[in-house]
């Protein structure tokens, strides 16, 4: 009896020491926020003091890209470390298949206490590898402090904290400031009108609410004395829910805010490219866990120690069905971005760009029909759309000026097109022969029931493919686009 008690005490003590040796993780994933909507990314009109402070204490990524700018496919891509067409859940509102592995499962097997709180939009929590879960409204963040306080203290923890902010429909409360429409910073792809400015005030409120909860998390970590052993990662699943942002492959849709603070993280900013499929591999490496073969991403743990470190030369992203029939693919390499559109004859829209139920969308189209948009704002309303788009992102940060037909950049165009073709082939991607059709008319506010078509990559059994496609350039820097 006495021996059993001693063994039990040793087990508890050793377990607590082991837990203290392994880092904790809070993965804060916001909903529908573009990179340039935070103070630490240069937005002077929004209040994000807590995130700005976290950014000063950690590393800010200037070139963090999502694999898709669509809610559920993006989350499924992150949790599996796989491209959307490789997950078996590449379209909006598709559930992750049970035979797909997640990095959370690996953490759980290694002894981590795993929690999902807030928006899920992937699959049942236990299937994904979570031990505990909860949701709440309006922010989705109301239970987070309770989870941190009630966790078992003899285990390291991983918390997937997913806010509903800043997803429509807007819901205001006392956790964030209310903004003046005249003080809004209107992105140049939107029409600068009264309705759009009012729409942006509510969006800004919800972005600031994510900041409030980021501050509450830091306070709790300090109170528990575990701040120095906890990685805090902040990002979003896709771009702001406004025209030419959410679902689009431009920076306004796929370039996410990405801030990491934690043990050993170098303070500063980095321009090194990372992809959202790299998050899984990075967290596993920081936790001392081997990366499964199913993960197509690469760890950027080296960048956290050295902001000049390079883990990849290329990032790829895709655009699949999201209320409307879509199929686009993107590659970013050096200062260049190339986008291929399989359906140039169609309107290139999502609900946030098309529907009159959203004020900024309605105002944009009304001004388009009245002939009052500038050339850049008009781009999203045009039909047909370009099949090929080539942009210099350094000179053209909003990707307004298509250089695909400019003979001066023929070599860049051919190289980027070749890179994208290589990625498509190696990852088993394909254009569906029987694609999922539109469920909403242009400017409509009602939807018919979705009838799924073929998924991209299904003819190649892409769900079994583990090849990551191009990651690093094996040649010298001289071979980069110039």
C-alpha cells in the first residue's frame, strides 16, 4: 500500500515536471480578417493594442499565406497540414473525412491536453483529436479563460481557440470600441461610399474584439505563471468578408496576419514565406514530436529563431466552390504572383462580392451599374475574367495590374506557369469534370440546396497524395524571377 502511494506520488511529480519541460500552445484563429486590418500591420485607424503588444514581444510574419481563402477548407487544411484538394474537404461546408490525420491527434498521443473552443467548421472534435470542446456567441471566445483554468495541471496543453469574429452577420457588444464611419480606412478595391464605411465600422468592431480576447489570454497566462512556456499564435482562416477579399487569391484574401510569441522566438519581423500548411509541422517540431508523412507542410521553427531563415521559396493556394462554382490556382515566388482561372467566362464572385444583403457589395455593384467605379474597383465586376494573371506584388500590393500579356515579362510568366503546373501534377490536383454548381444567383439573397459535384483532385485520388509539390528552389538565386 505504502509502495503504491509512493509510486503514485512519483508519477504525479514526474508528470508535472515533464509537462513543465514541454511547451504549451494557444492557436488563436480568427475568422475573415485580412492582414492589413491590424495596427501592427500598419492600420492606423483600428484599435488592436493587445495584438500590437504581442507583436512587439514576438515575431510578425509579413508573408504568411493561406492555402485557400474559404472558411472550412482553410481550417481543414491547417489541421491536417495538407492542401485543400488533398484533404477530401476542399469546398465550403465539407466535413473532413475520418481517414484524414490531424496534428492535434499527434499532440494528444504524445500526452497533450487538447481543447477546441469556438468555431469548429471541420468535423466532430473527438475525430480531430480534441479531448475537450465548447462554443459560445457572439465572439466564440467567452469560454477560453475557463478552459485555461480548468485544464489538468500535470499535462502540457494545446488550445485551438477559434473566434467567430469577424464573420458576418455583425454582432456588437461592450468588448470592443464602436467606430466612426468617417474614420474608416477603405481598402482601394472597395467603393468609398457611406454604406461601405458603415459596414466597415462593424467589421472593425469585431476585429478589435479578437484583440480584447488576446489580451485576456495574456493576462491569464501571466496569472498562472506559464506565459514564458506558452506559444501564442494569432492568424485568420481567410480574408475580410468584403468584395475582392474573402475567397480571392489576391493578398487581400490569402495573406493572413500571423504573429507568434513564445519561448525562444526572436523579436522582430520576417519577410520569409510561410504557408498555412506549415503550421502543423512547426507546432509538432516545437513540441518535440515527429511529423507524420501525411503532412505536406514544412516546419518554420527555424524562422522563429532567425527571421532571415528561409524554409520555402514557393507558396501555393487554391480557390474552390464557395456558394459559386470556382476553380483558380495561385503561386507566389519572389516578388511575383501568378493566378490561373479555369472559368474565365464566369463572373468571379463569392457571396460577399455578389449579394445585395451585404451593404458594401450592394453599393459596389450599384456604383458599377451607374458607371462610378474606378478601373481598380471595376475589376471584380468584369466578365469575362482573365484566364491568366501575373502580378509584381512589390510594385502592385493589391494586384490591380495584370502583366500576363506583357511581352516584357514573358520569361516570368512562363516560369510561374511552369511552377504551378508542377504543383498541380505532383499534388494530384485537377479541374472537376462535374463541378459543384452555383446555389445563389448574382446579387441574390436566397440559396438553393447544394448538390455536390466532383471534388478537385478526385480523379487522381488526391486524398492519398503526400507529395508537397515544389518547396525550395534547388538552384541559385539567379534563377528567380527578376
